[in-house]
C-alpha cells in the first residue's frame, strides 16, 4: 500500500512548483543471446519542477535503478547493477 501511495503521490505546493515521486518495475538483460535470462528490477525517484514562465522551466530529479541479468545455466549467479542518476 505504501508503494502505491509513493508511486502516485504528487502535490502542488504553489501554482508553479511541482514536487513528486515516481517509480516502477523494469525487466533487463545484458544481451539478446541465450546466455543470460532477464532479471526483474525496479526504479524509484523524486523530482522537483518549477516553471519560470509559461513556456520555460526547469526540473531536477534523482532516480535509482536496479538492473542486471541471471545466468541461464547457473540460476544462483545473478548480475546486479545499481544506477543513481
């Protein structure tokens, strides 16, 4: 339940400022060959957006993403990559 609230939470602080959270699931692998199977991961982040004028504004965000793959022969071998951007 907390995850659903965090994913869809967005609040208007002022008319021109927007704060929010975003996230979701991703399926990633390292190549298209049969050596690696896809791995289920997730991404989550926060953003701050401010409109300076009607057409112009800027947005800052911080996002974490978990990606990787599983070895097709040895299921216990998991490659995990953590990205922060």
